[in-house]
C-alpha cells in the first residue's frame, strides 16, 4: 500500500535528470521544497563511486532533515545505462510528518528519474547506515527471489517455525501467533478513547524480542492516514474514525494492517500476518 502526495519535480530538476545519464554526475541531493521536488546539491565524478561517495555523503545529509540522495555506480545495466543507488535519508530526530511526506513521495521520484536505472535502495536513519561497506554488501547480495520462490521459502519457514514454536500459545500454530503488547503500546491504545489529543496509533513488531510495541501516536484527519503508511516495512494502524450519522457525532475504531509486499523480509511478512488476529482480539 502506498500513498502519493502529488508532489512532483520542478522544471530545473527534470532538466537535471536528463543530464544524469551521461556519466558526468556522480551524486546529488533532492529535497521537498515549496511542495515540489527540487535539486539541492550535486557533485560530478572525480574517482570511483566509493571514493566520491565517502567524500560527499556527509555534506549531503543533515542531522535532522530528511532528503533523498542518489549516487551513480560505475557499473552499467544490460541496456547500457548506469546503475544508480537511491538513499532515503530519514534521520531519527526529524519530524514525523516530514518523514511520512518523503516516504510517500519516493515512488514519484523513482518514476520521474527512471525506475529501471535505480538498481539499489537504502533507507538510512543514522550516519552509521551510510557506509560504502554496507552498501557494497547489499549490492553484492543475491538477487531477490521470484514470487514463486518467495512462496516456497515462506512455506519452508512456516514449517520450521511451527516446529520450534515461536511464541505459540497452546493450540496455535503460525496461523495465529499471540505476541505480547508492551506497556507503552497498551497505554497508547487506551489513549484512543481516553484522550482527545490522540486518534491514531501505529504499532510495530519488535522482531528480535518478539513483542508488539508502539511506533507512534498522532492526531490526524481521516484523509491523512494514508501518509502515515511506510513504503518499506509492515505496520499495524489503529484509527479512531469519527463521523456523523443522523446529525449525531459517532466514532469507531478501525484496524489497518499495511504490508508493502515482497520488499519486506519473509519472516517479517509472516509474523505480521500471523499476529494480527490475536492483536485484534486483545
């Protein structure tokens, strides 16, 4: 599930995109400014992509402001065009609304630049994520599985997890995994009915600790909910939906389960899918 913001590149950025495929531009930064995608800075190729990346990446990323950074690899695709890396820079300290705006606009950026040229993507939240070593490891990793291969692997993982009993309650298999809610998550859900300052709660599965935690809370309009759905990871969402019926104000709790698809690791997809029913019943 993705939500488009309607934000598109301005004319200057469109013209710059056309120049990027010549092999001269090495790395550049794109920001959202005045409700447009705009070019913030760029640097031409001086050495290998590794050298150019290390030299410029710190200058192109601010500690508390999201942005996009694109870096050209030295390799080419079968059609002769250069391969590109797209970094979604979303620092932990940046405002949530900015993070959501950038996440929701990424698909448009890829489409306008040319998705076929973007052979690798990286979601970075801290300077430690922006290393050549990490990018190279990801770049050299095996190609993604086909949908058929994914399904076969999911079946194998399901059997394996059923045998070891990952947080299973008595009588349950992977079809229904009851993961515990941490106290903060419980309190956030209670606040939906107890507080007028919160009408939306986003939950995540803390996979290493096998528990459900609160990701964020907010006061949002019904139309804004889509912008809070991440494009690159699964989440649970609980919205206090307010509406009018026969001139009477009413509300109802709506549960939403979002999953971006095959871009998510198999285990993450399985855990979110298997844990939603017990969560709804909680």
